[in-house]
């Protein structure tokens, strides 16, 4: 395991070198690597509190634009792992509203609701109404298409989308694609995009130059994290083959309620924390069910993902921050999430 | 009227005494514990259908109960039966009237699969 982590870091640093990032930028990126939650938790890489804090303060400074990813609100969930998911979503929105840099928009990567109930969607809408960013893009999670194959989701959140809710848009030179991998799932399988959507994706990307940064987002991870728990997408390879030619690809997912990241060539994969409840690390529990943590630690394992984009370097910086105060987290239990910063250079 | 009630009481009392005696002799026996050819249970726990394969005689009603904090479904891969979404502690029952093998899965978590064998 440690070797794998080291490889990942080496690979990341190698990429940075190839891209000719200046020394200051390089050091900053190293610091980011050092503060990576995933690496810290499973690879034993020392955490740099100073860098983490410093970055937090300056996050978004000099960025051409910023957007925020939130995920897995599970409005309607009321079990011991978090009896008040509406309150924690509200905390996430407050955190977004308090950012020194106002995000251009928010992306919600699915599982808005627990049971696809109209009242759950209503509550979600009510909370999201208070967000400073007025534009929110959604892709459904499996919990949002429970009873009606996602009809209600489409009506509420998928206006203008294709199929079961996939769509793309351009923002300040970056091409964003929202994909649906929770519809028509096959027995024994994982997430699935399906041929119709794959065909659409191939065509959608065709018109874009290789220098266009691409951001793909979907609910279930588009890379295989843990097949036993269905944490992957059966036909994601096909989708990823279409983005291979691009210089910078960022893949954002939810579903697993924890931060995981991987860099593979020019493609950087990243999963976000939930705003509702944490789930166990792969294979560390009998199942992927909600994980109960002491109440005072809940806000450390819930959070939001802030993505800063700098046009000049064509780079995206992905910053995960827990709902709880980062300083408080740093002084708490070892291994508690601080902030994950990952840089992607195109 | 009075006589009829007394007759009922006269018949009912020995029956009740007999029942009480029965329970006194074997206090652990309850109606729900009696093995029954007509009913079988599948418990959904930790994202697993248990037992994963259940073999039952024709005419058996199988009841699935969700013991997880997360909703699940039980849906025949061949379109034979389809539960609604079962939230925590919710149940779904289906009566199997024909012999055969019935594979099923959770449409929300398709890695969860099971089989009902009807003989």
C-alpha cells in the first residue's frame, strides 16, 4: 500500500515537472500533496497544517473562477449516523456563502434525497435557495430515481437535459459534462452509463479542441474503487477513452461519502464528501452502510469541494473542506480530515 | 340469552385451560416459531440478502424485510415480481405458485443479488 501511494505522489510530481510549473508553484503543489487527506490517512504522509491553513485562507485568490461541488445530501435520512441532514446541508451552504471568493455555480453530484419523496426535494430546494450561487447543476444519484425511474428528478432538476438527465455546458473556456450512471442498473453490475449516453458523450466532445479543460461529473465514481460494493461504473472505460486526447480532465463524483483521488496521466479523479453522513473506507466494514461517528466528529467527515480554475495555467485546484472548522480538526484526532488539495495541470 | 352465554363460557373455559397448559409445558413455543410450508423469510442486512438462495415448496409466500439504514428493493431479473422501495424495517411479500428458479436483485444496489428456488 505505501508503495502505491508513493507512486501516486511521484506520478503527480512528475506531471508537475513536465508541465514546467515554477518553483513556487511546485512547492505549493507539494504542500498540497502533503495535505492530501487520502494520502495522509492511508499512506502516512505527514500533514502540513501551515500549508493547509494558508491555502484555506487564500483559496480561490487569483483563480479565474471557482465552483463548488456538493454531494449526497440524502434529505429525508434520519438514522443515527445523522438525524438532521437538513441542518448539515444548511451548514454546507453557509460555508459556501462565507467563502471569500463567490463561486460561479454549484454542482450537486446526486443523492439529493433519501427516498425520492416530493417533500424531500422540497426541503432540498428550500435550503439551496439560500445559496449565494444561484446556478446549480444536478446529476441524479440512485436515491433520486427510486420509484419513478427519475421522472420527478428530471422535471425538477433536469430541464433541458437529455435521456435520464445528462447534459453539458461551457463556462469561461471549460467544458462541463454531467453524466448519469444510476439508471437501468443490471443485476450483479455496478454503475452504468449505457450506449445511448456514451454515443452522446462521444459526439458532445468531438467539437472541442484538445486544449479545452474538461470536467466530467457523475454520481457513482467513473473509476473502479471497490467492485464488491459496486463502487465503480461498468462502462466508464469507454467514456474515459473519449477524453484521453484532452490535456486536462477532471472527474468529480460522489456516492461513496468520502474523499478518494487518483491521477492517471492527464485525468484526475476525485470523489467528494457527503453533506449527510460518512461511509466506511472500502472493505473496512461488513457493508457500505452509513457510518456512525461520535456527534462531535460528524462535521469533520462531511464537507464540500471547492474547485478553482486558473486560465493562464489551465489548472484546476480541487479543495475539500470539512463542515467543521479546519483549525479545530487539526487539533483533534489523528487521521481526521483536514482539507484535501489536489492540483491538476493541463 | 343467559343460557347461551353460559354455554359458550362452558366450552371456552376448558379450551383456554388447555391452551394455558400447553404454553406452561413448552413456554418457548409461539405461533410465529412454528415451521410453516407456506411462509419463508429473507432478511436484508448489511447489503446482503440472507439467505442468498432460499429453497421453498410451491405456494410459499416469501417475505423480504429490510434491516438496513438504507433503502433496498427486491426485483426479479425476469420481471416476475417487483417490490416497491423498502425503507428500514419495511417488508415485501410474494407468493410463488410455480416451480422454478427466480433470480432477483436490488435495483438500487445491483451488486446485491439473490435467488428463490421453488420446488
